[in-house]
C-alpha cells in the first residue's frame, strides 16, 4: 500500500487490502489414543486425536464483528454479460440473498475500470472531456440505465447496501481523473433515489501497469479521491456515502488479491493444509502495521477475497472442501482486527456462493450460519495448532444477550475431541458441517449435523442444532462448525 496516498485521504476513507503473503508454520506432534479410552461415539479402528483443551479469554475483546462483517461481491464483468443467468426476479435468488442480509454488495473488479455508465442523455462512450485510457486488451463496455436499475432494485429488495466501484481510467490529458461519467451515474441515481452507501475509485490501481499497461501514481490517486469526495458532496443523497480505498492487490511486492493460491494449479490437499491457512496471518500483520502507522483508527477491509484467484479451482472451490479456507479466513480476519470481509463472489466463477443455476454451493450454508449465529465482541482462543478455534458473541437476533459461539475446524483425517471445561454443565447447541454425500471433500453438498442441506423449493430450510450438555465436542474428520453456549452469560456479550 502506498502511504503517500493513504496519508492524504480524508478520514472517512476506509483502506481496503487485497493480498496474501507467504507464511510458515511449525507442525505440532499429534498423539492418537484409542477411541474406547475416551468413550467417544466414533467408529472402531479410527484415528482419534488427544482431546484439545479450549480456553477463551473473556476478560477483553480484540475486535467486534458487525452486521456487515461478512459481505459479498459481484464482478463488474457480469454487466458485460448482461448478468448472465443471474435472474434478479428469481424468488429463490432473492430468498438466498436476503438470508445473508444485512450485507454490503460491492460491484467491482478488473472490469470496473473499463465500464462506462450510459445514461439516455449521454454520449455512449463516457460523456466527458477526458477519455478512457486506450486499453487494447480490455475494450470498454457500457452499463445501461436498466442494468443500473437491476442491481440497485435488487439490493433494495434483499436488504443489501450497495457499493459501486467507479472507473478510475477515464482521464484528462494531464493524467488526472475525469469525474464526468461518475457524475452522470450520480445524477441518475439521485433522480431514482437509489441508496449507494459507498464508492470505490478503481480496482487494484497498484497493478494497473501489468493489467492495463498504464500507471497511476499514489500521489495522483490521492488527488483523484479528493476529487471524488468533492463530487459526492454536490449530491445530497451521496454526500455522506463513504469512499473505500485505495483498493490494492499488493503488499511488499507480494501479489494475489486476498487469495491463497492460483486456482489453475491448486490441488485438493492445499485446501486443508494448515500451512496454507497460516499464510493469511503474516500478510495481515504486515498490512495492518503499514495502515495503522498512517491512520491508527482507519477501518481495514478485505474487500474481495476467496480461496484461489483466477476464478477459483474447477470442481474444488465450489465444493465442501473450500469451507476450511473460508471459515478460517473469517476467523483470522476477525481476530486480527479487520472490519469487513467481502466474499468473491456471490455469483460467478468457480468460487461463487451460488452456482449458475442459482443453487447454493457449500460455502453458502457456512456463510449463512456465520451471519445468523455470530455478532459482537471477538475473543482470543487457545488450543492446538493442527486444528482451528475462534470465539465471538452470539448474534442477539438469534440468542439471548450473553451467549457465546466457539467455532471449530478439523481439517484432518482423524476425529478431534474438544474439551470446553471452562464452561461446565453448559447446554451446547451444535451446528457441525460435514460433506453432504459420498463424494466427501469433493461434495457439492453440505450436511448439518448429518442431514443434507437442500432448499425447500424456493425457501431456505430450517437450520436446527444438535444439543448436548457434556464434554467433549467431537469433530469428525474433515469437518467444521459452530458451538453455541446460549447460557454462557459472558459479560461483554450482554451489551451488544
């Protein structure tokens, strides 16, 4: 991230980081014990890890998960395809989207910087004195008023808050940004009374040189963002909208956009590899250090992220196995202080939450549970390094104040018992996700507590927990899930 640009931004600008740095980890020696000695309900002759003692530090919180912490994206390239099979009128689609509300919906991506809004009164190219940068390999395309209507009305219907990524590559001859096309969009949006809560100026400006063979210096981008702020101030409906940026793909010369690996070369085992999961920690430490050295209290978002870049890995990133990377990323991001994590994508590509028929992929159910179950202060958790443990307050819309959620990941081919002796005798509500059929990690389906998750026609199914009152919580091989303690009476969870 360029500190020059960040230091000149207005205080309402949120820094967005989109990268992953390589990381390392130390393997922990895992000892196995006979299942019979633990009195576990597991098949005979299977590997069972020694019980993991989980301890949650409840005296102070380290972050807060807000209602919009988990949000979603749609790629601007969908506009070029006239939304493909994304049918805004579909009742099923609307129900799936509403299930994740409240949420930000960010329309952006590489194609945002070749997208030109075309109102009925404007010239079809851009409508200003400047002109789009000559991008021979990335021809410009138009967004019609109908397409703009579609996305805004959809967001309003499903309870999402819309963020628009504006074209940063419409430039005057002196290299400064020409806001004319953005002003046309704002005039049209104002006339329609469309709520747009936030704006971005460009996508990954730091790699324009490799993507578009064009360079925007940090100092120039800072001036351009100031111009955008001044433009927004002229529109009462958008004068209080926030500006998100600079949206970057790199950090200390390490590229790749919030993704752990290249989709076309990643293999199945990468998605359950603890070493791969650990890569995010080092990156975020560096990125947060850089950001907070400039503006200590500025919110930091991961505004476009999934498991592997380049559209994901076919037949892997839309399968059950991808959930290990996704849930761990949410846990790491929450414990390290991020304010929002945007899933790339809600629809489109091999890593989407929905498939091309608008059916939920496994990560949709995981995301739905996270949003329903978790909200509020986040706590440190200690346990073991071959599994993952995170904790936060329960969502007060679903549980009484004071309730706690501990979420667990077992990315291993053995059973993992988790002891919660810190909470003796507590009633536990279990939401354990496993593969939904015999395809295992490659399954297109998830099972909740052993029951395959399917839509009831166009309606979401009821997501019911299993309950128990004793230790341990047994996580099957290759499983993840949530343990809710509805009667934990955690002080910091009582005032959300």
